C-alpha cells in the first residue's frame, strides 16, 4: 500500500527552509550555528509571507486593502521601536492579525474620528510610550539599559511623526487608520495587557543589567 505524507504548514515551511539552507551550505562555507540562523531566518520569512498573503488576500476580498495597508504600516512603524507582546503560537498570531488588520478596518470604515479624538488618542499614546515602551517578552528580554532608553526615545519620535502626518493629511480614512494602528500597538505594550494574558512583564529584570561601553 502506498503511503502519502501530508505536510502541515509547519512541516512544509521547515522542509523548504532546510532545502534552501542546505543549498547555501553546499555553496558557501558556514558553520553549524550560521546554518541554523539561516534556516530559522528563512522559516520566519516564509511564515510571514504566508500570513501577509492571507491578511491582504482577505483585505482585497473585503475591499479594505488600502485601509489595511495604512493601519498595518503605522502599526509596524511604531512597533519596530516600542516592541510589545507576541502571540505564543503562529495560529494565534494569524488570528490576531486578521482581527486587527482586516476586521478592524472593515467594521470601522463607516466610523468618523473627530480631530479632538485623534489628538487625545495620540496624547494618551505618547504618555503610554513614555512610561511603558519598549515592552519586552520572555524570549526577547531587553537587558541593555541604554538600548531600552534609545528605543523609548525613538518610539516617541515615531509617534510624533505619525501625529504630524495625521495633522497634515486631509483624508479622514487615512487619519483614522493611522490612529487605529497606533492605538493597536499601544495595547501590546501595556502592563494590563500582559497581566490579562498572564504574560511576564519587564523580563529584563530577571537578568543582570548590561551597559554599552
């Protein structure tokens, strides 16, 4: 009897990553540690490509593609410096991403955000970032104090940049999506969110503090 092997998403991602990493190792001299880093990097890229395809595919079907793009971009622009919670599993990450980047733009497109609401939202976000950013995770503790301070300042700068963009832009949909992107990211930096989800906060405190020379 012929046996058929059904590859799960995780298996085929690992399968492709292994093939590419093996090809690189055959053509370039790398050690085992470099091999594992390359393989892991390829897996991350493939998983993110798959998630992106699903998210923007759904956004296209629901006719919210450009709204999703704006919200997602503003969210990432702030998150890259403020960090914050990560989902424990790929499935949870995909679910949260669909809710934030597809369903939120879809259901909020008919809402109207006043300028007062937008200004207040950015003021609250700025204060939260000043107090809580950057927020680390168990797997990625921000041990270096100087780096944390640098990321905090950069988070505030990114927040101000997005705020000035919303002031200059006339399109209410763009203003709304940028505001929602900022608020969405702020949620993932708050201690309350960590507590509700039973996740460890300020993980760097578990380690010996490090400093830049």
